[in-house]
C-alpha cells in the first residue's frame, strides 16, 4: 500500500517491548537503532529488533491500534507477536 501506516513492536536489547507507529517501517527501525532519531526509551536499549508490524490504511486507525496494543499486558503482546509472524522482508 502506498499510503500505509504501521503499528509495530520492537524487542529491545534488555528484552523489553516498545510499541510505536510510522509510515516508513524500515526507516523507523533504523532510526531506533541509530539512537539519534529513535524514541528516548529505545536509545538506551539498543539494538532493537522488529518483532511485530501491522499495516493499516488510515492514520486514525493506526493510532487507535497503537493505543490498544500499548494497553495489553506483556503476556498478551508476546502472544500477539507469536501468532503473527513477520514476513522475512519486514524483519529488520
């Protein structure tokens, strides 16, 4: 999709999970790993690994989904990750 937005989950080096959204998944993961443009949370927990991504067509939908995922317990997030394997080309 050209106008896709993504909600994603990263696994940090300390095994914590970070949830965010973007319209350029590959670039955003690189930014998190650079430490320069990533979130403050991930800057001290590098490297990060993309473990989940979901594409939605509208920004409002992706923001709602991000909130839903952030409200999940760690156990539920891990279950979501396990049930939704990344395609090889999405895994950075």
